[in-house]
């Protein structure tokens, strides 16, 4: 029953991302995603959320389970907590859904999520900013076929996969006059029914999930940044040394 529930939630996620959830010029401004790519506990929790809510439909074809050792997990912890019975720790993250069935049901296979956080970057912010905003701005809308809508992507085809965690909310608006017409300006949220998490817990969980998606898109990014800092420091010191040597060599030349 648990696996069926997870599969259903994964299918829901597939609908929105397969349709190309991207609206740089629409919806509200993107919120800044918290920086957690160095937080091992957050990345581990994000990996757990990814496996439970995303992996049933979305593959991460360029990521192996054993790469999760880079975020502090052991092979045994990966086997016990993140693998289905048929998976092996050295395999890539493959979705549980049959691609042919997915195509029959939705018209297209759910997209791979390995680099989803990198591919959604735009003038509104980073891909992490977009995903962080998108997963936090769902609300009930009875006029839509799915019963859900999203402020970051108005009229999105994807229902709210994480609604049990967040609960049901509705947006609140101020009515303002613009150029002789009334306009609705978003001002906040009203919680209609509670979820299994408090609002703060849900935002933290989404931040963890987005951080994991961001890390998965480039697992070596933290190493790259650290090496880059040391290279710049070396070049700075070497520049000073070169400058002083040049001055010493030419000081007697008139």
C-alpha cells in the first residue's frame, strides 16, 4: 500500500514537470532558496524525500545510489532506507514506472530530474529558486481539472504532490487600482486545512529537497568552489611575488 501511494504521488509530479513547468514571465517573483548544499543532514533528508516522492516516476539516470556516500550516507544506510528490494546500491536511480505505460497515460515519459535544478534557471533567479518557490505556492482551485493551481506557474497541469505535508491553503489578495482597472496583488496565505507538517517544517523540507536536487545536478560543485578559492588565492600571491621580482630586476635600469 505504501509503495502504491508513493507511486501515485510520483505520477502527480510527472504531470507538471513533463508539461514543462517554467514561467519566468508569469506568476510571482521567485523566492531565494536557502543555501544548503554544504549541509549534510539537509541533503540526506532531501534524498529521502526525493526517493519517496519523485523517484517512482522520475529517473535520475546520471546519478548512482552509491554516490550518496558523498553526503555522508553509508552503503548499508542507503540499502536500508533508500532502495527498493530489487535495486542495487551501485545502480543508477531508475524510476519505478514503465516508460511505455507512462507514455500511454500522459502522452510523454516523465523527464529525468538529474539536472532539473540547473535547467530551470532564468532571469528570475536560479533553478533552485524556481523549484523552491514552485513547491511552496500551490493552492486549491476548484475551477481547475486537478483541483489545484500554482502562483509560480498559473494554470499548471500538475496537482500538488506534497499536499498532505503542507495541507490546503488559499492565497489572499489586495485589490488595487492600476491604469483605471482593478488588479489583485498577492499579500499572503490563509491555511484552510493543516498538513502533517507545520508551515515552517514544510518550508524546511522543501528547502532540503531543492538542495538535494541542486547537489545532484553537480555533486562536485562544493569541491569546485573550494578549489577555485585556493586557485584565486594562489594567483593573487603569485601576482604580488611576480610584481616585486619585476621591480627588483628593473630597479637599476635607467
